[in-house]
C-alpha cells in the first residue's frame, strides 16, 4: 500500500491516494466493487447493513454517521467507481475511487481521500487507515474467488 498525501494550501484541502494491488483482472474487480449489494462484504467504513435502493440513490447505515444516502458513478468501461455519501444534515461528500488494470490478471485499487473542512489531523488519519483496511478486505475477497 502506497499512501501519498498532497498538502498544498493554495489548491484546496489535502488529499491522500490509498492504493492496493490485487491479483485479479480489473474487470472482475470493478464488477464486484461496483455492486452496491456487495458493499457490506468489504467496506466496513461505509456499510454496516445492506444498501436499500431509493430512487436515484441508496440508503445505508454506517458505523460513524448512522443512516446516509449514497449514489454511485454510472456503470462504465473505465474502472471509475466514484461515489457520493450524504449523511443526514451534512453536505454530500465526494469519494473518488478507481480500479486500474496494471498487468494481465492484476489491478490496482486507488481511493482518493479528500480531507473535509471539519476534519482534524487525527480524523484524516483515522479515515485513511479505515480505507486502507477496507481495500485490503476487498483484495482478500477478490483473490479468494
């Protein structure tokens, strides 16, 4: 895992790209990660329960924020898995996520954590660690299949 943090005050809040290599074709990784019904299998930071479809978004119970609305990037051939999370009473949060083919039978998961205005350093580090654990869970799930 290679976290890289960008901290340039002239261009907005810091971000960190969290990566995980997976011994799996990127298309298979994309298909599993893009399925909202599979989110509770690997994304402990986002889903404590099954996602429930509701119009153009989904609702789910999260460990930190309770019930939230989620929406996902449309299905695509580019490995884009971006999603948006809207906890009750909080502005929607953009979560960029990619699956990139790096070799035959291998891919890299890349999640960009954007530091939110209310986050202190400890919260940013906690979220980065949580995302890293979730990407490791996704890797284990993909490599076990």
